C-alpha cells in the first residue's frame, strides 16, 4: 500500500489539490483526506467501458483502437458539418488538439459552458467581471453570497476550502467572523446554513439585483415594498450587510444562468457588484461545474479568439451562441455527425435536441458508458484524466493546476486519441487528393 | 384532483454528482428519476413518497417518483438534472444558446404508468 499526497481532484470546478489517497495493486483503495463525497466517488472509480466498439446492425461490437480511430476519422471526414462537443472533463492539452481538429475539418466546436455558464461568458464579454482568485476569497471575504447555487451539494468542498468556513490571513476566525447569505428559489441544504436566506420567486432574480443596485446607489425610495417576492426590509438588510462588510464575495450558479433573462441576469449581478464598490471591496465569480470547463474556455479563446460555440467552416473562427451552441445546432438538425468527448449530452441535453443526435453518426470518447453511449456508432474508451493521465486544467477562478497521473493504465489518453484521429483525417484528405 | 399546474426547475444533488460516471446504475436512477415537491402539493395530488407522477410540458412528458421536500415552495417542483428532467425541456433557446432548464410551465398528475429506465428513455428519441 502506498500513500499518495497532494492528489488533484478531477471532478468539479473546485479542483481540490490536497487529497490523500491510498493505492494498492494499481487501485485507489481509500480516499484518506481532502475529497468531498462526490470527488471521493470519482477517485474510487466506476465501471469502465472495456474496449473500443463500433456499432454493426444496431449492436456495439468490440474492436481495436486502430479500427475505432479509423472509423471515427472516416465519419468526420465524410461529414459536411460535424459538431465536436464536450471538452470540459479532459485536460487542456487534449482541448488544444480538439481545436486543431476543428480547424482541419471546418467543424463546429462547442463545450459544456453552453448549457452551464454560457450566459455568464456572454455577460462578461458585455460588461467585464470584477473578480479575484479563490485564495483572495479565503483570505479576505467576510460576507459570502451564494446566489442561485447550492454548493453544499454541487461543490461540497467550496465553502470549507475557499469561502464561508475557510480560515485565511484576515479571516482567521473562519465562519465566526463571516456572514453567509443564500439567495435561492427553494430552501436548499446551503440555504439552511445561511445567516440570511433570501427566497426569491423563480425567474425574478433580475429585478432583485436591480433593487439592490438602487439601494446601494442611494435610491431606496424607488424600490417597491416587495421585489421578486422579497420584502423591501430584507433587501435593505442585505444592502446594509454589503455596506458594512470589508470584502463581499458573490458566487452565482445555474439558478441565474438557466432561467428568465439568462445573460442579462448575470450582467445585473455584475452591476450589483460594481454598485457595492461605492461602499466597500466586492468581487463576483461563476461557480463552474466541470473541473476544466474554465480550461476549455481558455484554450478556445487563446486558439480562436472565442470561448465556445465556434465554427471554422469559413477558414477562420466564427462565433455565434444561439446558432452554433450544440443544443441549438441539434435542435435545428444543422449538423450531420457528432463527436462527443468528455461530456454526456445524452443525460444533459433537452430531449428535443437528442432526437437529431439519434439520427446522425456519433463518436463517443469517454472513460464511462452513459446515456450518450446509446446514440454512439463508435465508442472509444480513454484514460481518466487526473487518475490515469496528467495534464493542465483551470480551476473556476482561472488558476491553472496540473492534474497528476496516479495509476497505470492500458487506456489511451484523450490527447493521443485526438492526435491519431487528426492524423487519419489528414491521411484521408491526402489520399483523396492523389 | 386530476392534474396541477406547476413551475419545474432542475439542478444538481449530491447523489447525482456521485454517480455522474455511473449513470446506468440503479443508484443514479433512484436519485435522478424523481420529483421533489412540497408536502401540501403531494396532498393535493393525492400522492405519497415513491408514487409515480407524470410531468407534462409543451415539449414532452415523463414519469418519475414523487418525493417530499418542503424546502420547495408550493407550486414549484424540482427534478434533478439528467435524462428524466430533460425529456420535458425545450431544445429552443430563442437565440440565447441556453435552454430553459428552469422555470418551465408543467402539469403534474398521479399516474399508474411506469418510470422508464435510462436506456428505454433514450430509445424514445430514436423514432
């Protein structure tokens, strides 16, 4: 048995990097410290796809890596408008090859931000983001606001490592010296921990942000008695907490990106943070889901200029969320093949979009079988990044952290699979040109 | 009472997250193919824990298990993010790029219909 320290978790955007594991006979046998229950589940492992597979007469049949890679290249090369989607549960090195493949094919490339914090990206492009690192939050924040987010269940270590419960340089007392505010439509596990729970009517976040902005800017007289289901007294109380805090940190989640005004909700959340600057220090950050969704946004941006929903068919990058985001593309039937890597649209896309995924050739690159496997014509199992493969990822505050390789495996890493598909695509083009 | 008009939202849960890489298991099915609602809504519908309920929207219908969570206000139901909730979500983002995974007008009713397993649910898209 070997104890391995400083293991980095490849599950959510927290990317906890202080995990201690026990490994025996090339298996993780115990997670001793550091991981939350969700991360622990990933580190201990799940049933894997055993072999590459190709669908024949409706059934997936085992094949070699070579055959699966060749078949994938044929599907992509023949396609007039392939969609290459996912990219958030793998490392930046693989994502970079993904961009190269997209460019080579003239394909559409989208990542899971488009069903997650895509609206936040649009808002940040619109008005910027006064943000900081999670280290600053830990060391400075004395008022933590979670808005439309339930980290007690979705980012279980977040409060302990970075915010409400953590102890930092100027926050040595931990939660004793801090206040926690939760704004949500339902009383979640996180809301039950809050000093103040603000229950907003579903879809009414925008006017609540507006009311808070008005109060912070000295115009409380324009605020009616109730806004979005929240009494004015409570809004005044919250505004007062903001004014009295030394450092206000707002984290927001899918409760504001998935509904109503979408990106405009986030624009208003950012403007609320700016209004707080009239009184004190304040910062804001999206709670990113996948461990490297921030990384694929980084890679796409430095390679193409845009973070998601990109098409390369024109020979240069074209960006248009709403047209090129994967759910839209599938909903309209605007792609004729799909390569799904490191994500699971079968589980997480609207059924109306999946109807088209069921009609077109689908390549799946993933360590695990999942609902997307049901649509796949080629299945390529891969090494689990952060356990069997190393590489760089970006935490939710855009801090790069290197995932470590803990276990040996015969599975190939995403990066190598993608490089081999790209090589095969180029060989097919060369052959056709002869 | 027949059916009831409600507002549907989705989101993460701990057990859903623990089974992100094992979505074909009973554990995932038990966690995600369910609908949380206020106790008084359950009373109005005449359903008890683990009774089957049918949730219908303009985009589809899905059968899930009822579960009480009084953290939800009356008229708001929660289905954990995943294949069952997405069976009734629209693919149309109205140009915004983001589907409405929350704030969906829905009708909920008690049903004797069975909850589909994940593979059966995926097959319904293969018409």
